[in-house]
C-alpha cells in the first residue's frame, strides 16, 4: 500500500475509531435521575401528521387563470349539415349542389 | 353575419345542401388593459365559399367577405353554374373558368349565367335553359357595382359607415382580383375535391398560409420587437 492510499484511509480510520463514542451516551453521562430520553423518531412519522393537519384545514388551491373561452352562438339561420360528407350524401338524395363554407375558427363560436 | 341575413339563409336552404368546416383555429387577440377592460378580437380570419357537385367536387369559389347583396347574387350564379355544368361535364367547366379568368385579366365584365325565361313561359321543354353569356350587355352588373348591390343597412355612427365602405371595397377586390386568381386556380386543377385547393387558395389568394404558424404575420410581430433576443433566452 503506497502513501497516497494510506492517506486516503486516514479519515475513515479516525471515524471507525471514534464511532463507539458518537451519538451515544454512556452510563456515566446520564442524568442522575428522571426518565430516559425519547428515542429519535423517523422523519416520516413526524411530518405525516403535520401534513394531514395542513391538508384538512386548508381551503382549495386558488384556481389558475382560466383559458379564454369562446362563447357559443347560433351559426346563422342556415340549415347546416354536420359535415361536408353529410351534405354530399344529402345532395345525392335532393339533387341540389353542395355549398361548403371554410373559415378559421368555428362558425358557432362568437369569435371566428 | 352573412348567414344571419334572411335572404341569404333562405336562398341557401332552398337551393343548396350546406356545410361548414374549420380550416384552422382562428387567432384571437386579447388586450387586457389592466383596469378590468379587456378587448377581444380575431386576427386574420379569412373565409371561402365553394359550390360543389353532389359528389363533392369544386365548381367555383368565392374568396373572402362580400356585402350581402353581392353574396346573394354570387350564390344565385353558383346555383345556375351547378345546373349548367350538370349536363355538360368537365370540359365546359374548364371553358367557363378560362373565359372568366380572361375577362377579369383584361378588366372586362366577366360572363354571367342566365336562365332562359322562355323555360317558364312556354309549355314546350326548352333544352339547356341556362346560358353562359360572355360580355353581358351594359345592363348586367359589373363586379364592382355588384359590391354595393342590395339594400344598404342603417348606420348608427360613422364607424359603422366606415366599416360598410371597407366591406364594399373588400367585395370589389374579391370579385375582381381574387376571383380572377380563383378561376385560374380551378381551371388548372379541374374537378377536384375542396381539400386539393384549400391550401393554395388560402396561401396565394387570401394571403393566409395555413402551414405558417403565424399566418404570414411573423415579420410584423417579431421583426421590430425590441425584446426578441431577451425573450428567446
């Protein structure tokens, strides 16, 4: 083992040596009287009840600003077929030509 | 709106089987002035009206907006065109478009379809009651004059009158320049379904390229925008 490896192992060695003395109180350090200190609880057990309280006592989240809603309107007084194909089918029966109207947006939207 | 007009709606319901289609969502501009006032407008919304055979092939088309009177006159011409072509076939339709395109290119009055009134006066059946009259008589309506055809609405303010004048000008341009382009397009395409002509019609005639996400307005919107570089970061 070269000097570099030994140097990198040095901190681990220190920790291993000191580990028995970390986070533990020996009998000599205990208070002379009174109950034993509580065992530390996992984070989940502490936070879950708090989260539940906040959830139960909070109102609904503020609604995000609504997207623009284009109001619906009657598309004029023309009897529109549901589709171009439907108009063609009707035309085969009636003998009339087909009138197709193209636009941007929808004819039954206020803004079109 | 045109289709709220009683005369137009009645004519369409009587003589056509009608349908409408959305070619793309309409661009909507909303300006929030921050004090509760919001103005909503559509941007660059263009329309087209096609007359088609019973099996869905385009005979003719109107580009853009028209005054109600001019629109009604065009619809009646569409009705007669459908009957005229029914007994004649694609070659007659090609001749029709060529004749109309030529007349409009020369700034002449385009031909009109007329119904031979003897068809109603005589008991004898008249073959081909519908005639396509080239260079119609002086009494025939000029495309520009047709724009102002029909009853003029009552105006409550100067803005409404200005809008009406703008509509007349739009009609005149649609009936001359744009119709000539449509006759040339349909003359080239022949008898096709609307999906074959919708993109060139919108792009080349109505100046609204449906494949352009900004409908040709990109340069206007972003060309001189001072914060373009900052926003793109």
